[in-house]
C-alpha cells in the first residue's frame, strides 16, 4: 500500500474535487491517504497557501499540484 498526503485547507472546494477524483480512480492497490490541513502549520501555509490541493507521494515526496485531472492523478499514484 502506497502512502500519500493531501495538503488542504478549510472551505476548499478544489480539495473536495481532488478527493473525489482519487475515489473515482480504478486502482490496482489501495492507497493510504493522510490529509494535512495547512492552516494549522504556518510554514506549510506560507509555502502552499495558494497552491492547494497538492498530493504528495510519501516514498519520494513528489508533488502533484492543482490543476490535475483523473488521468494525471492515476499516473502519479501508480508511479
């Protein structure tokens, strides 16, 4: 099982879309998803405040920043 993190913030409709995209994927293996609220960490808020949603792959810290579609997300998750 691969681990991923989703950087998000409160009242973020794009973040909701990103989670829905992830749930819509036809994955061979399940993924572990940690949701990180950047509003709770000043450093993350400064770095990612205008960029969320951002998926981060746990094994190599690679980032997939919005905008992305289901195909791009699938490719990112399966790498």
